[in-house]
């Protein structure tokens, strides 16, 4: 508006030259007013394409015995999800628009059936599985399709009586499914994943014969606690006393889960509880429970 008004006034006063000067001055005023009324807006980069972990058709399937670290192959992936986050903009301040991405995908590990999956590494570093939705399919001949794959790939099978979904079950193949894995910590890409896989060899072995075990260590604070206990370090930092895996389970729960998966005939678990002696001389020694520190703050 200022550009039109000042351009007209300049034309009356100074002809063509005055009109040009007035229009230029009015344009400067218009831009200043618009910028003052409309706060600055910063838009973050958006993801156009996504590269998955190296996958090749016809790659041999690994066969694991005992415990091994395998990388696996991506066998299924959904479309990545984009979430728009807007912040700022209050009291005339700039607005910032960021985009976060997540992806659901499946990774084939090896021939099944397996006993389970232990640790997971992302780009060579231990992966924190707390809050990560990861489902393990052991690779039996009776396993059913993953519910997420079934929901995404829902399409009636031609000629089927109930219109069942055509999602594959991947029977005989052990695989894991990640549901809505955030990609931000990995630079908006799928990290290179590797997995610790446990698998017993075929045939009867010692694992099938064991009916009872002793669970150690017993000499440790909160080692038999079923809920996570955090040790306070300073005003803001905490450290776990009885959680040393990346999935958030306590050490006791993780040990019992592993026993259940790898010792199918186990019936009894004896818990070892350690007490301490007060003196190396047997005649003066008093055996009693103890703690590391009386003033250790925990929560």
C-alpha cells in the first residue's frame, strides 16, 4: 500500500523519476511492516528418500549354533512416518518447524527356531531398547504373521474363504520387527543393526536335562529386586543399580527369562543370598548381611 501511495505522490511531484523513487521507498516501508507483523519462520530439512540396511536378494541365510552376533537382512519395511513439530512464535519471535521421522521394518536374522535375542547394536554401539517396540519371532514352523505387517499389508487373498490377509509368516526364519523406530538419533536413516542370537543345537543336550539351577550372584545390593532401582549421583544424575541391559528389564527378570527360554525342563531356581564375615579369624568372625554404604541415596 505504501508503495502505491508514495509512487503516486512521487509521480505528481517529480514525474517519472519521482514515481520510481516513491515506489522504491514505499516498497521498503511495506516490507518492514510485513516483517514486523509476521514473525520469522525457520523450516527444518525434510526427508525425501530413505536408504535401508544393505539387503540383497539370494543372500544365504545364516545358521547359528550357541551364541552369535548376526547382522541380518531387511525383509520388509513400511512407509516412513513424518511428524511436524512447531515451536516458538510467541511475542513476535521466530517460529521453528522441525520434522521427525520413524520407520517400521523387519530384519531376518537366521534359520529358526532360535531361543531368543540378547543385545542389539546400532552402528556398532549398544542400542538402548528402552521404549523401543521390538518383537522377536523365533522362526518356528507354526508362527503367524506379525500383527503390524498383517495390518499394513492387509489385502484379501484370492480364493480364500475368509478373505485372510496375504502377509507372509516367514516360517522357519527368525526375524525381529521394529515398530515406529525413531530415526532422529541415527541421522534420519536406518542404522546398521546387529543382534546377539541364542540357539541350541538340534538333539537332546544338557539343556534338556537340567531341572534345577542356582542363580548367582547373591552378594550385591538390589540384585534380586524385580523393579529398577536408581542410584542418585548429584542433583540431576542417576545410575541404575540392577539394570544392565539395554531393554530396561532388571537383571533378575532378564535372567529368569533367559532360563525359561534356554532350559525348557527347568523346575527349580535356588536364589543365592550372600552374607559377610566381620573378621578373617574364624573364632572372632561374625556372619551377617551387609551393604556397601549406609548413606547411598536410591529411588
